[in-house]
C-alpha cells in the first residue's frame, strides 16, 4: 500500500528500479527490536548549480501498513 492505494510490482519497477541515475533502489528503513517496521524508497535526482552538480535522494511514496501497534496517519 502506498498512501492507501495498492501498487503493483510493475509500478514499483517503473518508479524506482528504472531510474537512470542509479543502479540500485535507494531506501531508508526503520527497525524496532530487530524487526523491519518501515521503509521509504528514494528517487535519485541530479542537481546542478552553476558548475557544481550532485545526486540527491528524494524520499517518495511511503508504504503504509499497521506495524508495531501503530496505524499510518
């Protein structure tokens, strides 16, 4: 579930795996008592200011589920 809507593996691959700027899917994860309780994939986005450039990672599309006694809000 992403924001209360089911998403397919094809959607996830299009949104994150097909990003031309990285070879892997970047993700922030949260653990509690050794258990995975949250994950947030990130989109790789190139940035440029003048001659300087960098690759930024924008968190996007939080998967939501009731975990560890909490409900997503």
